[in-house]
């Protein structure tokens, strides 16, 4: 029996439509070959250009599409010149995290042996870890509501027990799946600053309590500053890292750097009922409309979506196709013949995506 999944597609701003089109073609081609599932793509107009045209950045109809869909695929939203009257940027992707309670920001950092990257890895070593960034509270809790007085400014960091419990359970479950799949060591590290801040000691104590439910996994602690150092010195030793929103924001860009840049960094924002899959990069207005954007981070995000749908609906065919899509991208990066300019090549968006399609061919 074929199961159909509805995917809400936010093609967004800037390079968004250029990287969305080939990604949907690849997904469509995979689904067309499968007897287990099919995908129905529903466009969800939103973002800065939409706001400029209509006065709405996240229309109710698009939000309804997102809520109804089985998964949400989003490219990038926001344009520097289009702002709300108070001067803030248009970022429906951040609103979606809050509205849909997407507490776990999942940022895989992967560099296969032989794949070019900024670090020299020990012979045969690979980087393969996942950074989980709490995405609804932490220091971003007071976003837009910080207090600025004449000689002083204050922002509030908020850590709640309810969100931390969900976050840590998610992190341990992910580590267990990675271990079962032979891709992880079964180690979860809580990244914090518990030696200085009470809020982080609280965060860590909740982590330790949740760890007790996963006796087959190892629970470790690390301070955020040491973690930044180790991400450069020995990133091949990490498995699953879980941290607060602001720390995760910073460390995930460091993770993107380890892979060779934003053009290769996928992400997922996952909650208990919904999930958004999108590249880590923004709408890159400086290169929009030229057909030169790197589509690989978007394609890797789509691979994460297939994997998540497969896990959530216990449909292994989706996980298999997610893996195939990821491996096809890694093959293209390792071969190095169809790289876009950000990775030092000359390929167009379409040529890079076409190379992924060829690497996928049976
Ligand atoms: P945001 O704040 O919305 O995340 P940003 O200001 O960090 O965005 P990006 O839009 O991510 O900026 O762009 C940063 C730089 O990286 C730009 O020079 C952009 O052209 C480049 N860049 C981002 N994504 C890609 C991509 N997919 N392909 C090629 N270059 C990219």
C-alpha cells in the first residue's frame, strides 16, 4: 500500500525558489520509484517578498497548510531591505518554531573521509555528530523584549523543566537510534556553563535525571567554551551534543564551518507534532537570481525530512531514500566535479542538483 505524505513547501525569498525547485524534483524522482510512499507538495507563500506584495509575512492559509502537512520543507526567508515598520526583519521561520513548538534544532555535522574540509583529519577519521540546539527559549526567550535603559541593557535567559525534559529525551532517543544504526557511539553530551550560571546547573540536573532512563547510553557534560575548542581539535570524537539556544546558535555555525561552509549545512526544527526542514543558510540576496546558489544544504535538509518521516511513521523505505539522497550529495562533494562557487567550483545550481540526480541513479 502506498502512503501519501503532504509536504508544505515554503520556497521563501532570495535564492529560496532556485534551490527549492531542484530539491522537489529529486524528492519527486525518489517517490516516483517507491511503492511504499508518495509525496504531495503544497506551496505555502510567506516571507519578505510576500510581505512587500501583500502586507502579510505568514498568511493564515500558509500556517494552516503547515499545521496540516506531514512535514514542512522551507528554504530561507527574509530580505535585508524589507522590514516591519519597527525595523525588525521578516522571519516567519522563527515564528514557526514558536507557534509549532519546535523545541529541538537538529544540526548534523558530517564530513566523510576524503571529503574536502578546513581540518586535516587523522587517517580514516570522519566527522559525524549531531548538535541539538534548544530552539524556543534560552537566551532567545526575551527576543524583542529586552530592556534598554540609559546606561544599561538586560536580556533574560529562560530554561524550563518541561522543555528541557522533552529536549533531553529527544537527544537520548536520537543517540540510541544512531547507535542501533552503527553510526554513533551512544554518547550524549550536555553542553552548558553550569560552573558559572545557576540556570545551567538546573539545565544539567534535568539532563542527569533524564539520562537515568537510558542506561545503555553514556551521559557526559562539557562546558561550552571547551566544546568550541574540541570542535576544532577533535570533532571526530563527538556523537550527540545538546545545548541551550544561544550556545547552539553559535556552535552550529562552527559546525557548518567544519563541513566547508553554510552551503552544505542542513537542519531540522523538530517538535512533538510538527517538523520544519531547512538549510542553515539565509536567503543570500547577494547571489539571488543568478542560478549559482548551492542547493546541497537544501537537498540534505530534504534527506533529513525523509528520514524523520520514516522514523515517525515506521516506514523504513523513507529512511532508506533519505540515506540514499544524503549519500548522493556526499558523493558529489567528494568527487568535486560539480561544485558551486561557494565550494570553489564553477557549477550552476542546476548542474549541482543534476549531479546529485546522477549519483542517485540506480
Ligand atoms: P540569515 O541571517 O537570514 O541566516 P545571513 O545574513 O547569515 O542570513 P546568508 O543569506 O546565509 O546570510 O548568506 C551569507 C553568505 O553566504 C552570503 O554571501 C551568501 O551569498 C552566502 N551563501 C549563503 N547560502 C548560500 C548558498 N546556498 N550558496 C552559495 N552561497 C551561499
